[in-house]
C-alpha cells in the first residue's frame, strides 16, 4: 500500500515539473513585434554571372605510325602489253655497200638481161627467155654467173643454167659427182645408138 502511495506522489511531482517547463517555454516564445523589434528581411541573393574561364587544352597529338608493308599481290592473269604487228627493222651491224653498176634490159617478146656490181666485189649477170608469157604453161630458161669473196678470203665463182630440167650450178668450190665408169659409159652409148636405129629388145 505504501508503494502505491509513493508512486502516485512521484507521478504528481513529475507532472508538476512538466507543467512548469511548458510555462517557461511559452513565456520565451514572445513575438518580436510585441517587444517593438523589427526583423530585417533576409537579403536576396544576387547571382552574378561570372565568366567561366576554361583552360585551353591542347589538341592531342596524333602519332602516325609507319604503314605496314603490304604484300604486293599480283593477279594470276596479267594483261600483256599491246605489240604492233609491224616491228621496226633493227639496226644492222654490217656496213652498207654502194652499187657501182646496174643494168637491166627487157623485151616484150620475153627476153631479158641484167647485171649488177657492188662496192664489196659482188658481181652477177643473167639473161633468159620467158616462154608462153601470160599462160598457165609459162616457163623461164636462163643462164648466168655470180661471184663474190667468202669471209675467209676465198674467191667464189659460179656459173649456172636453169630451165625445165632444174637449176644446175657449176663451180670449183662445189662438189662434183664421181666419174661414170668406162664400161657403163660404153653401154649407155650403145643403147642410145640402137634406140636411134629403132632396135627394141623389149618383148
């Protein structure tokens, strides 16, 4: 019972303390106008635009690297350069020789003759006759000669005849066939005489 009374007394004391504290706080909260005080309005903040100084930055320097060597790829097919069909004549290393003499004669009937001689000793003469001029059986019978000096200094001279039997040259430097044996030569002569007499041994 005593404990209850003590607790009640303590609660009343605490309540009185709280009431006194509230009264003191109300007295402190007196409006400034009642006291004759004028409150100053807070100053307005003025925003002044200040120039923003930006530090100039240097542009980054680009470092150029050396280009990588690329392999030279050649196509499998390469177009060939155009070459004209006509090729200019190459320069001759041999000297040119002057023509010292040149004659030429022709006849409407088909006879002709010519001769030529050059500075380096070449000579040629020829004469001939053209038979059946302008027809399909046209043929030429000619004879002549030519001479020159070989590179080793040997003089070369050739006489020739050309007709329907072919070209027949004669010269000391040309090889000659071996002579016909005498017995065969007599037999050929005998056969020629008998054919001329009309003797025929064939059956």
